[in-house]
C-alpha cells in the first residue's frame, strides 16, 4: 500500500497536463469519506474550499509519512477525529436516534 500511495503522489500528471508544479498541489483524503472507496483529491494550493478543512481532510504527504516513517500499522492504532454535520446519517446512528432534533 505504501509504495502504491507514494507512486500516486509522484506520478500525478498535473504538471504534464496542466503545468502545475508538485509544490503547488495539495493532495488529501477525506475521513469520513463521501464515498467508501479510496480516492485522492488534488487541489491547487491557492484554492481555499470547504473540503480542505481541519477535521475532514488528511494530507496525503502526512499519511505517507505516518505509514512509512512511524509505523506501517499507524492507522490501525490511531484515533482519527472527524466532523459530521447534524444531518449526517452516521451522527444520527451514533446518537441512537434517527431524529437529530430530539437527541440534540
């Protein structure tokens, strides 16, 4: 997995296709993801958008470092904090109710 992720970061063809240097690219994953399959988001560093926010976005470079320099099982052992909107179905399940208003 580590080699695959590292190659993904290195092989991003953004420079070839769009003329954007790797230093101008922010690569990240969401946790909890919107879709439950691994997918990486690439944005320009000048772009400020809601999907690149604390509590949701995890930088690809940090993920690579965590599983290569710290521990290959880092994400099996760590606790990840994340944000959920009040209307998110998972939050309703965690609260034990499908009615967010009655449990808030």
